């Protein structure tokens, strides 16, 4: 009897446990059903109220094969450039420029260890501000004359109508111009036209067909720590050429070429050139100005702390006969010269032919200061050849110390013609002390009449 009682009790507990488990499962199922029903009701409510649901992952569209550049860096390799020095990468550069031009503070990048063959092209603005062309690789011009289109015989890479623009980097722009040096050409490697607030920093430009870097009709220009190089016998390869450009600073750079290290032409004012190494070449020049009886105007130029070695000239002003206009307020100071043929020159009879016709009109030159021009010359210490009819006035010669070099073959006497001003010692050679004529008041009216043209 006692055993039956245990068995009955155990059976009763088993039945109660089964009932409890079934009841719990029914409760959970009911809860799940209620939840699904509530969510479905909520979704229907959101739809009726204009809400939107996240789409089911199975219905999402496939992502594109390549997403567009969402940063502000535009690597030309990403636009199809090969960078092998043989393939034409011009279209890749144009595509990168077009894309970057629309983005503020964008950078177009030529990475290092690549060589990019670029055919003549124009990169045109206006663009969004603070665009940067980062050149760490090498840009190559077409090496043979036959590779240049006849429609592009004025410049290789032309930047037009850009503002707040920077070209910088550790790379090289190679004009590969040797094929052109025995022909007459006007090809500039880099031309900046009609642009404002442009900075060139750090790059190297070599072997241009003609002028390496030209600024035309620009304002607020900075050139910092660049190198320009071409052989001494490469004709007309000016380093930096300024024309109709104002508010320029060129500093801490090395320039050696076959013509003027820096050439300043008409329409230029407020120019500051300092801490430049120049040579070989033709020195720092203003002009030639007034060619073909044109008006020439240059003013407010400071050239200081310059080292000039193995050049034809040091600091020079050159004008053509027959021109009109003025060159005024020009200062050359702290100029170190070594093995320079003629360190100081004003030439108002400039002629690039065997002979030029004598003419009475001339660009007026006034307010010219030479202070601390020191070093050695190989032909003549100073050459001031001013116009018979429009003399140079207000010329200052101060602390000029020039000795003949070891290669000296020339005249120790200073040549000064029709130039007015004052001298202040020390002066070497001593003939400089007698170089300038005193007074000049009677010729002021002539100078002012020419100045009105500017």
C-alpha cells in the first residue's frame, strides 16, 4: 500500500509538469504573435502617416564598381595617367584638373617616382579657391619638335585665369628643349596668364625651349625656393619673365640659364627680388623696353641680397631707341658679383642686331640707385650709356667696389654718358667718382613729359 502511494504521487507530479510546460509554450507563442501583430500595425501606421521604412537588405541596389573621389586629393594616376614617361598623360591631367577645379582647397597630385609625358595644354580657371598643383614626380615635355602641334608653339603648360593657386612640390618640370635651341622659337615652359595670388614653391624647372617661367598680366605673385637650370649656351632661355605684372616677390631661389635670370618687362611695378643666386646667364635685367617705338613703363623695383656669378651682366637696364615711357624708382643693393663681364649697366642703345637706326626718342630713366655692388668683373666695371636726348637722372652710385677678375680682359675705366646723379664712397675703381654729371635740373621737364605716357 505504501509503495502504491509513492507511485500515485509520482504520476501526479509528472502530469502537472507536462501541463505546466504546454501552458508556457502557448503563452510564448501568443506573445510572439502579439508582437508581430503590433509591429505590423505600427508599420502600417507609419505608412499612412508618410513615414518610410529602411528597405530590406535583399532589395538594396548593388554598389557601383568604383566610387567617385570624395576627398580633396586628385591623384592623376586615378584619372588614367601611366607615369611611365612614354604614354601621353595629358588627358589624365585635364580630367584631374576639371574635377579638382570644382572643389575648394583641392590638390592635384603628381606622385614621386613617376614620369608624366604632357603635351602642350591649357589649364583654365576660374576654379574654387586654394587649388594646389602638387608636383613630386617629373613632368616631361615632348622631346622632339615634330611632336608639338603647330597650334601650340607659344607655351607648353599654360595656366589661365586662376586665383589663390599654388604650384609646389619636390619634383621637376623638364622642358626637354635642346631640340629647339638651334631654332628661333617663343616657347615658354610654364606660363601664368591673367591670374591673381599665385605661389610657386619648391619645384625645379629645367631645359625649357625658351623662357622657363613667365607671368603675364598677373598680380600678387610669390616665387619661393625654386631652381631653374639650363645650359649657358641655351639661347633665350630666361629664368623668370615678368610682363604687365604687379606685386611680385621672388626669393631664396637658384637660377642659371642662357639668358636673363630674371627679366622685367613693361607694365611691371612693385617688384621685390631678394636672396637669389644667379648664374650662368645675363644677370637681372629690366628690358629691353620700348621696342618698335612702343610705350614702356616700369617702376618701384627692389633687387637686393643677390649673388651673381659667371654672367655677362650683373644688374642691367636696357631700352631701345625710339621708345617712350619711363623706368623709375629702381634700387639695386647688396649685390655680390664674381667673374661678371659688366656688373652695372644702363644701355639706352640696346640693339639685338648688328646695327640699329639712331632715334631721338627714348624711355626716360630716373631714380636709379646702386648701393653696395661688390666683387669682380672681367670686362668693364660700369657702363652707363644714356640717351643723347633723354638723359638718365637721379642716378646714385654708393659703395661700389669692383676689382678686375683673374680673367680680366677689358677696361678698368667706368663708362658714363649723359647720366646725372651723385656718388658716395667708397668707390673702386676711382673713376666711378667722376662718372655722373652734377645737376640735371634742366632735363627734368623731358623726363616728366615721358612719364605722362605711363
